[in-house]
């Protein structure tokens, strides 16, 4: 999942019963969660926007993602994997 050049790494936590994500490729720690694919996407986009705003407020440049050139999962692949594992998109 990508937004404004930032990439999310998302996992489903059986223990918490929700998706948990973080932004990959930057040293700053930006985490978010949601109960559905729609909620996790919204939480991710809000987290990126909050991160950029916080950097601006503290007069520092936001980190740009740096990561190896490896294939990232598309939203469709994440949804297929989610449904394949017996979860419903609520």
C-alpha cells in the first residue's frame, strides 16, 4: 500500500483482532491500525499526513523512503490474501 511515496507494511494480528501497520524505509517510527482494509488504508494515509505535518511544525525535513528494489504487494494482492485466510472485509 502506498501513499505520497510512502509504503506501508501491514500484518493481521490474531491477538489484537486487527491490522497493524507501519511505514517502511524510514528511520522514524510511524505506526497505525485498523479493523478492515478500508480502515487500515485510512489510518495509513492519516498517519503519513500527520508525519509530514509534524515534520513541518518542527521545521525538519521528512525522511524519504529508502528500500531495496523488491516487489511490493498491491492492494488487490493484500485483499486476496486476507480473504484467502478466512477473514471477511467488514
